[in-house]
C-alpha cells in the first residue's frame, strides 16, 4: 500500500480537484442549511484526505466506527458515490446520523445502532477500509486493537480521529494507546495535524491554495486524525 505523503497528496488533489470541489460545496451548503442540527467532527484537510483515499483505493467495503451526526459518514458516502462502487457499514450507539444522511447517499449505506463491541460479528471480514471516530478512551482503544484489528484483513488502510490535538496525545487517551501500539509494531502513520506536523499542514494548505480549494467548509483547523495501514500478519 502506498504510504501517504505530501507528494502523494499533491497528486491526489490535482487528480480529484473537480469532484472534490463539488463535494466541498455540497458539504458547505448542507452545513449552512442544517445549522445546529449538524455537529461536524472532521476538519477540512482530514475529510478531504479521507475522500481522496477512498476514491483512489476504491474499497468495496468500508467500516465506520462512530458516526455522531453523520459528517464523516457523508464524506465517505460521497466518495463511494463518485466511485460508483462500494458500501459503507457504520456503527454508533446513537442514531442522529439517520436524520442527516441524504437519501441519494444512503443507497450505499448500512447503519447499525448499538455498541460495536457487541456487534463485532457484523463487521465484514473482507473490510477494505477502516475509519474510527468513537469513544476516545484508552480502554476502547485497547479493545479495538485486540478485537477489531484482527477481525479485518492485514494491510487494511485505517484512520483514527482525535489523536493529535497537541504535540502529543493526551495521557491515558485513545491516542496515547494507538500511538504506542504503532511504535511497538513499527508502523508508520501520517497526520495533517498542525499541532504535530505544522510543516505538513502548511504544505497541504499551499497545495489547496494553488488549486483554489482553500475556501473553508469548517472553521476548525485541528485536523488531529492519523492514517496508517494495519500490519500484515
């Protein structure tokens, strides 16, 4: 699997510029229309990377752990729609997302309400992309490392949200657990977080500005997500 880098993102932004511009406009309009009924989580850069990765990898089955109000769900479903292929399986203990995902995107979507720890058997064993943005405690991170990661194929592209809001993950947090595990396994990760990787964030900002893609969808600029591939056992 090709590792994410500024150079690879430069190619992806150029390749998917037209489609990405439309999705950004759609998301911006949707957010303005829904107002407080939508509480978006992903920031712009991490959402755009997620969209472009899904476009490029063309996974048949994507698993999303944690939907909240559906902001990330819509970004992922937009990528699958634009691919003309793929299905998203989402899990959350609340179902706010059901009220927000447009019908035209829901055609490629299955939502399961409930604790994913009690629904591990529903996770497709041939998952090709894994997106995690749920409970940010250390206990949940240990659970998905020990139970969820082995349930999907080795090498699966994976992303975990809310890791780098600062230079280092918060102590006793999901982020501290997953970063320690990645280090122990010798697995590289990529983050666009300006707190952790300010040079990377600045270079991505320049790429977007050069393409005229720098008008924000959201005001937040934390972009704390990490991207990596699971180890092949």
